[in-house]
């Protein structure tokens, strides 16, 4: 097991960012809700306490037994974490009298201290708190202040315990990364040897051990996560990995054949299953988005189960679960309320009685891509836009027919191939077309037409949580619109969606 930093989550919106910044330093870390932390092991080199929307002054504030950590290994409290340590050490935490939100500048820096090494006086940091640490006990040394905050950073004199009231993990803190490096490298003495090459070697070795000669089944979707998971397991057990790629009739134009082909080139033992008609039958007449999602999920499980049963003596089910899914299901607040019956249609039921193997469950999305690169997976797969499991079914508003799917596939294909041709594809997080149930008047040749309206949607985003519409050039939109109207029978009007998320979502259903 690699050495690691534990991050205890008290519910801050920035906790995942702390983890990403630490990992960018090639140091492995794990996030746990403050009330469900595993016991310390030798691999743990330091602990970071996150921020929180709560106040240590509330009777019911989230807390932990700090004695487990303080003085035993290096600890860094960030914002609430720093206030909690101060509060429990008989310091004084009071409501801020002036606004402590936004940029501030560090002064009176103790650069001789290891946490502050190489930080420059005046360095900009991001503040976001409603409480402030007013007084600290004598065994606290103040390491930095700002104009309005006297105790911006502190250290306990006799131990490696630190607190900072600002957020080094957000990019608005100019030297936040230096401070985090100081903590994990100079104070916790982590080796910075957690790289994607190291991850691949260690994971393949572990998978060999864990899986031995057992057979494993995995559902490929054409997306990044399942493809990378498959390649890792393939490196460990070769032909004992049985991949299943289901054509649900709701994929992009030619996607099934193309992706199947790339998988075969990658050496994967993959079976393509044409189940289009089963999905169309189950969807016939359904208009409610949730009902459509559920029908697709159900048929997928039926098809997958039938195929898995054909593999004699299969023991394991592999899944491309990634770290944000794991964190969400463990989070302080519990799994976030289901707005759509999202997102992994491939979640399989217990009746399959298979043991589950999830080789990517400690990685963030961009780390999965890096691992994919290390495994030499084609850029065409690694750079693909995310695509929803229920596919075009949630981009055809209303009921689904094979004819509508065909129309939308042509529209989508024109949009996506033009994005690729003009070099815009990689600037966009996700793009697609929506077939609306609206008909509008047009003129073709000498005839009046009354045909469908399609909408184009392209968004920029970092993580899919929030998104903004892509400012695609007008000329580009004009060309795509002309091509769609000229080539796709059944469409006479094209509109472009300029809603941001939230309040809108990326998909229309
Ligand atoms: P929304 O529309 O919620 O989408 O902003 C966020 C991301 O999730 C994808 N998405 C889905 N993925 N099953 C999936 O596997 C679904 O039912 C589903 N609905 C939305 C969407 O494409 C976007 O990337």
C-alpha cells in the first residue's frame, strides 16, 4: 500500500479539491467523513482536517477525538479544521465582525517555519468563513496574519500541528500549492512517488493476486472508465476477462461497430451483443423520462445477465466505479438526493451473486485518463465526451421509435464530426443534439414543410457539476445548421441551447 494522507471531511464544498491538490503532488490521499474514519496505519503520514459550513460555537458541531492524531503525526486544520483545534485547545473562536470572504493578503509571515517556506509576504489567499480565531493559547505560535485576521496561520509549539484559516486548495490562493507541498513533503515527509505508472504496476500486481485464475465479466460502454478498468484487468488476467458490449439501439451513429473494433484492436476479449429490438420494445409508448431510464436499466440487466450466464463458472463482476461515486455514497451528508435515477445504469443487482472488483475506485476522472494514457489506450477513447447510459433515449423528448433514433443519429453525427473537424471538440466538455417534439413550418424547394425542431447543446465544464454553454463561433453554428437542414429529412429548424447548469441541466430530460 502506498503512503497516504488522510483527509477528514467536515462537509466543506472544497474537500475534494484538497484531495486533488495533494494528488497533483504525486502523494496519495483518501477522504473520509469525520464520523467514519478508519484506524491509523503505518501508511498514514499526516492528517488534514477540512473546512465545514458548521460553527464550532454550535452545541451540535461536528467533532472528533483530536487526541488520536495531535502530537502523534502531522496535522493540518483548514478553516473549520483550524478553528476546531483552537476551540478544543481552549482558544477563542468568535463570529467574524467584518466580512472574511474573498481575497486577502498574508503578512507577518514566519517563513523560517516549514509550513510557510517560500511563501511571499503579500501572497493572496482565499478566505471563506463566518467565524474567526480570536485568541490562541500560549502554546500556539502565530505564523501569519492578514489585515483583518490576526491568526491566519498557527502552529502548536511542541508538535507538528498546524492550522490555517484560508483555503490553500482553491486556485485563488496564489501560493496554496506551495503551502500544501510544504505540509505533505517537508512536514509529513511523503515521497511523491504516487504516479500513474506506479498505480498501474501496483494495481496489476494486486489484481493478479486477487483474481488468480478466476473468470471476470465486465460491461463495456465505450466510455473512459469502463475501458480503462478493462485494460487494467486485461493486463492482469488476459483472456479470463470477458467483456460484454451491448448495442441498446440508443448509441451514436456507427458507434457500436467503431467502438467494438477499437476494443478488439486493444486485444480485449469482447463480445458485442445486438439487443436493439429488446430495448425498442421495452421503450415503445413510454414518454416519462424516469420510466424510460428504468426500462433501459431493466433491459440492460436482463441482457447482461443472460450473457454472463453463458460464461461458465464466472466469479467476478468488474465495474468502472470511480472515486467521486465512492465519496458521494460515503459523504457526511449521505448520498445526495436522487434527482434523476442516475447515473450508472449499469449498476447490477445482487442476484448475480458475483464478487465485485473495482480497480478505479480510488481515482478521480482526470487520473483515470492519465492511467489510460499509461496503458496506451487510444486518445479517441480517452478524450471522448461523456455520454449518458440511457443514450439518445433521453435526448429524444417523448416516446422513442427507431425512426426518431435514426434522425437524431444523423443530426448528432453532423454536429460532432464538425466539432472534430474544426478543432473545437476538445474545448467542449460535452455536446449532443436533442430531438424535440415540436414541429415548425419551413419551406423546402417550392413546398411548405411542417417538420421537427432539433436543439444543439454544447457545454464547458470542469466536472459536470456545473456547466456553461459553449460560445461556439456563429459561423460554425451556421454551417452545422445548414448541413443538418440540407441533409436530414424530417428536420427543418435548428436551435442552440444557451442555458447554464444550474439552473438548467446538461440533458433535457
Ligand atoms: P445533467 O443532465 O444531470 O447531466 O446535468 C450530468 C451528466 O450526467 C449524464 N447523465 C447521465 N448518465 N445515466 C447516465 O449514465 C443517466 O441517466 C444520465 N443522465 C444524465 C449527462 O450526460 C452529463 O454528463
